[in-house]
């Protein structure tokens, strides 16, 4: 009988352990915002009160936007500028996320409102403005044109917002816009059965960019020269980053002869993304003139999201970061499990006595 009690006690301890001890004892998958420049990695940390930081956009001033995650797993939009990490706030709800920033310091993203809806916003000079559109702002160019993704009748639509006017682009999702107003994203193909193809929207015309052989592709970023990068799969189902220019899609291959995914391109044609290092982990890479450069990591993995015209690359990495809270919060489901097991122990002792 003693063995049963010992087993039940051990089960309780193991069930509660991830929430009883601080992060320094138990791994939790933390990552910080990272800036790569001239071969140097800089840890930018996380927003106050957040254990994770996921950056998405960078401008030519080196300002970075993204989202942090709080102890209760609420996301918070942030701006990193001039050495400071700034919480951009929300539209009244508990969550917000920032996805794009232009060279004027205007930020776009999405936030929960006080009524529980998720709306696109523009943030500028300390003020977050609700655009009144269900969805989120994905990118903004220097003219203030914003691409927004919104769910309509159960399907995503990409929109162009400009000076309060909204245009349906006729695509399933918009990912980026350059200073010429060209937009890249995806459109559903093969009867809309979940397969998407990369497209370029140019002044009302939708151009299908093709794929690397499978039919699937996703256009993620575009520079002012009209060069497009994204990810596609080949006929064998392997994922690779691509560069589309002059009407042709080029397979960029991958570092170490393996896969790749690319997410950003600047006006110099430098491309950033992620690939597999020789240890088999995901790592941030820079592609330039046919060659891949490993950007490094503070831990076991890293991810490059975007690059500006100064060659500054931003992304995130794991590392041996101190846990920002005294303990990991205890989810109600785990608390209920522990209480139940302890109740079983008490009942068995009651019956014994």
C-alpha cells in the first residue's frame, strides 16, 4: 500500500513541477528579439512583463516592431527604438500585435478591442488608432498605404487601406507592400481546397508567380525593385526559399544542402530567413549572390524575419535567459489534476483509519 501512496505522491509532484519551479530550473522555450549587424548579434530582450519577443518588421532607422508574450500568454505589440523597448498598448482589449513599420515610424498591426473584436490599427507618435476593420494590418509603406487581412464569410481577404478608403485586392492574404504600391501575398488555387499560390498585385492586376513544382507557394516580401521572396515546395514536397524577378521564380536552395524558408528582402537584394544548420536545428541565415551565411544563435535555434537597407537583420533566438517571473503560473486544469490526486490520497487514508 505504501508503494501506491508513493506512486501517487510522485505523480502529483511531476504533474505540478513545471508550474512549481522557476524557469531557471525548467526549460520553457524562451526567445528574445535579436539584431544582427556586421557579424555581431545583439540581444534586444523582451518587452517589460513578457517572457518572449517575436519581431516582424524593421525600418531603415533600425526601429523594430513585433509582439511579446506575457505570463498569462497575452500578446503585446512592441516597438524597439533608440535602445528602448516600448509597449504600444491595445485598443482596449488584452492583446495586440505589431507586424509592420515604415520609415516614418508608423506601425500597423491588430488588437483586441474592449468589446472583444480584433481590429487593424495604425500607431504613430504614441497614439494607436483603430481603423475600424476586423482583421490586422500586415505592412505599411512610406506613403502610408496599408495592407490588411480580414476574415469575410469564413475566408481571408487581402485589402489595401489608404486615407480611410478600403480596396479588396481579390487575394486570400496580403503580406507586404513596397513604395510603388505593389502587394504580394497568396491566392487560393485548385478550387480553393486549402492550397495557396504566390501572387503579385500590381495596380489592379493579379500576377500568379508560380511555384517550384508542387503548386504551393507563398509570396512574403517585396522590395522597391519588384523582387519578391517567399517559400514554395518542389515536386518532391521539399520546402525552399525563392526569389522571383523578371517573371521567373528561382529556387534559392538551402544552407548545408538542406531546406530553407525566406521572409525578407531589402533594396540591395539581400535575403534573410531560416535553414537547417549542421546540428540539425533551425538557424537564421542571410542569402546574398548565391551564398548562405549563418547568422548564429545565442542558444540552439534562431530565426531571421526581415532586413533593412543598412543590412541590419532582425529576428529572434533562444538562449540562457533568466526567467522574468518568480514562478510559472499554474493552469486551472493542472490545479484540478493535483487536487484530485491529493483527494484520492486523503480518501485512501480515511478508509484505512
